C-alpha cells in the first residue's frame, strides 16, 4: 500500500491573532474566535483568551492542542500557588512562570504564541509578549499570531512606544485612555480580518482594571 | 511504658485480634484539639478549636481547603494532616486536569482511606502499590509514612452531583459518612449536642448550620471564653465554594446569636476522653483506653 | 541496566520502519462522521465502509458506539485504533460503575479524557490515527465535541470529520438551527451523507444514524439512501472540460 500521508506531523497551525495593550490603569487583551486548519474553518466560536488569575489574562494562538495543554498546566500551577500562598498570583509572577513553562519544552516546544496582559502590583497595566520557547519581554502593547504582521506595524505607528534603548528606561505603557484602546483594538482586528484568512468571525475583548475583568464581543468578517 | 509485647509494630496482631499501633494512632486523634462538622442538604460546615502549643506560640492551622468543592478539618498529628491534605489537593488537581470536572467527594475519601490502609499493611513488602505510593509522597518528608499509621482523623466536607457530604476518615483506614460529627479532645460534649439536634440539620439554612457549628464548638471548650479567636469555621455549599470564614464574621455571628461563653462546663456526662491536651502522658492515655474496653477489637471507629 | 542491551542499535535514528511500533500511516480507515445537536439531544451519522487504501475492504464496520450511559462516540480514521480506544473506554466506564456511588462520567468528562489520551499519544509520536466525535446528554445539558489525532479539540453545535469538514459543514452552517426536530435533524444528516456519498469516493451507501437523548440512545439498523445518478452531470461529468479524461 502506498503512503497516503506525506509525513505525519505532531503540529498544526490553527491560526488566530492576539493583541494586548497596557494603559496607566487598565489592560486590554483581545483575540478573534476563529479556529482553522489549512483552508478549513473548524469552528467560528473558540475563545483564545484564558483567565489565569484575577488580574492576568493570556491570549494564545498557534496549535490549539498545545495551547490547551499549556492553559491547563498553568491553571493547575496557579491552584497549587493559591494553596501554598493563600493569594492570587501577580501578573509579573505569572509572566515568569509562563516563560519557564515554555522553556521547559525547549526541545519539543509548545507551538503557541502568547501575550499576557494584566495589572502589576501597583495596579498599572502591563503586557508580556513571548515566543514559542519562552523568551519574553515586558512591553506596552503587542500583537502575535497569524494577523500580527498586519496589526503590529499599525500599532507601532499609532502608539509610538519609546525605544527600549533609551536611558533611563522609559515607561512602556501607552498614553491612551481605556475607551480609546478598546476602539483601537476593534479597528486593528477589523482591518486584519480583511486580508488574513485566519482572523475573523468574532472578536473577544477583555478589559482588566481596578473594577475587575470586563468582557465584550464584536462581529468580524465571516468569509 | 510498654503495655505489652504486641504493640511494637503495625503488622503484629495481639491474641485478642487487635492492632495496638492502629489503636494508638486513633488515640492520637483524641488528643488533638476538637474538630466538628455538620451538614444540611445543601451546605456543610466545618469548625475547629484553635489551641496554641504554648503561651508564646500561635496555634496550628486545622482546616484546609482541598479544592473549591472540598475541605477538611483535622484532629491529631497536624503534620500528618498536612501530608494527607496535600495528597487530596493533588488528587483533585489531577482529576480536573483529565476530566475538567470536580472529583466526587466519596471517591476521594475512599482513596484517602486506602492510603491509610497502605501505611498499615505494606510495612516491608515493596509491592506495586507501595512503590507507587513512594513516588506520591513527598520525599523531603522526614517520615516513611507507610511504616506507621497516620495519627490524624479527618473530617472531609464536600459537595458533588449527589449532594452535600460529610465524612470521617480514621487512622485505621475506616471511613464513615455522617450527618454531623465531632472528633478530638472533649468531642463527646459536641457529639452530645449534635446528637440532640441533628434531625433538624437536613433542612437548616446555611446560617443556622453555622450557628449550630458554633454551639457545638462551644461545648468542647473548658472554661475558656468563647470568642472568634479560639475557633475557625469554614463553609462549603451550593453556589458557595469552600472557604474559611474570617474572624470578624465569626465574631459577629457569635454576638448575633448571643452564644457568648458560659464559664461552667456545659456537658453533664463525664468525659472519657484522655484529656484535652498533648500535655497528658501518652502512655497514660493509652492505658486508660485499653482498660475500658479490654478484649474488644474496637474496629468500629 | 544490561550492557548487552545498550549495544543494541536504538531505533528512531536508523529509520522509521526498522522496528517501529508506531502508526506511520493507517491501514483500514473509515471516512467522515457527521453529527449535530437537535431539540432533544444529539444525532450522529456515519457509513459502514472500511477502506484498505483505496480498496473498499469492509462493508459492515460499526463506527459509532455507546460509551457509558450518557455518551456516544463516532470515529473516522484507523479502525483498529478506534477499536483499541473502545477497549480502554470500556475499562474506564467499568471502573466508574464499580464505585457505584451515584456519580458517573458524562459526555464532557469522556471528551476531555479522550482529548488527553489523543494528545498524550501525539506527544509520544505514536498517534491514534483517528478523528473522534463525542456527543451526549447529561442533566439536560447537550454536549457535542470532537478531537483529532494530534489532540486538536473543540465543541460546536454541529461537527464533521474528514471530507465532512469540506462538504457537510457548509450545509450544516446554512441549515442548522437550535430547534431542529428529530425528523428534520435526520433529514439534514441524510442530506449531508448523500452529498458525501456522491463526492467522497470512500463513502459507501450503507449507513447508520445514532440518536442520544436524556432518555437513552439508539443506533439505527444499517440502511441506504435513495440516490439519483441519472443527472446529466453524472452521465458524462467531463463533457466540455477540455483536456480532461
């Protein structure tokens, strides 16, 4: 019998785009809800956002099975943390844990591209952006995933983050107020879904601020 | 010190059919400060008495959250209690990792009881189960826990699809489901209180249940004034994940229900338990337990 | 550790076929499974063909099976792997029943378990070569989900595996709604299966439809769909297509 499959791969790319923007007293994390494989849409309503702690939300795109495993692993680790310390993990702590967790699988990586958004210990917005093997950086805003090539330059143009080479280091949070940031996120996703076939269907936006976590949705192109 | 020649290890039977090491472990439960539990159809309340080891020290934590739907109160060796509650937490996390649903309480209780059994049965054999256990138990522990019974009794409170549950796990590996129960020193007084009232518990409101818990805790006190600082109360129920009530809430309830301390001993019956503190010489306590029910294998508890 | 052992050539680096115990490609495969939620529960359809490459080797393969009281499992892909999955699900349900405590694994739990199993096997580079569909009802809650051979999993109102993803789901997206009656549900599934029969070469005209509700589940006797091959497009499909044979 001839081989039917060219070569089995343990990976797939299920697409999707993620964005996070930090402000002085809030953080916006957003992702579309389309899940694809090749030219197929598997489902139009799959959340890529995961609440990891009270003030910490992760948006992930890439290979769904790896993303799910990563989310479950972090959820379990967070439970253990709560049992041991009697409190929620802070966003910077979760950021380091995520990095370690990703690097732990350096030689059989989680094929997942994550942005972590939340509030730091002072209540200021923070965004951490990662590659698949765990190197990460604290930034003011970030975009990852299939539409990031369309979104990121737009955010750069609009938000003009201070150069990380400046001394003394400049604060990375964006100057926008919350409503402006949410509008910006809606715009970049509407734009990305025009050209990126892996981004679309619905946009899920989570805003984290002193009041807690607030969630909203916006329809995107379905084609 | 030595009572007889049959109590040096867990695998030796006495001619009367008793395992003394197991009975000593059960005695350890009676020495610990009291813990009580009671349940309605929808809620379970756990309570315990906080006793400091010395004037200079704080008390030890006796109520542990295991998961959102399960919690335990312990009496006896607190260190063993912590090992077991860590095991229970792990089991819950593993279960919800594979099934994304909460571990049924009854099943966790059976696993816990099996663990107590393993510590009794497999003293020297390196059976498959013992090998598995070895990997489960934290190796940093100073104890080799399968070489002696756990000296702790656990009241396990939980909620699952079959309703609210309260179990008692004994060092012997036995476990029982209860409507209400009390363990630890002077628990007999609380038991008497609960026995008098348990028929109403089924339809009790959450707050009434907490009130009864406070009353039962008060019964176990000896002379002390009843205030929130000497007790801990925890609740789990429908729509209410397991949590320990904070001290102010407890104090408010004590004040509201007007159950302030009575200075005299409220329990009429003589307390057969060994006494309230670990200050009592262990040998003496064992002696007392042995002489009252000589020749009877007390495996019903 | 025996020294002789370490002299044995380790597999993996030498070549995939040397002494491999892994599924590198499937042998006997089943094609699409289509399933949807309807008013009272879940409906699922699958044909009974088992293909040996492009040869239609088996014609009475049951590809939908009950799992415990509340769940129904359908599979496409390697038939032997599916039957292996059934064996350990049997064991899982048996142990669950042995507790005899009023708790039982529902469709959500079984689906999650299967997701872990599929993903763990892909982590070992030893996949179970299937796409699975799991449907069920428990405590009035309908559940429909799917898992692929590398562990990709999701829930939806309707799902399909293999060719069904290309041919059946567009139909389902157009015609599915929350309050489908049993009759309409079956009609919709038959429409999907008919399209698949026409266009998927490994589909056969012998299928079963399974239903699961709060009351229980039934898997229909095998039956065939009425087909109409006399359409002119089928008569001479390449007419007018220059360069085709």
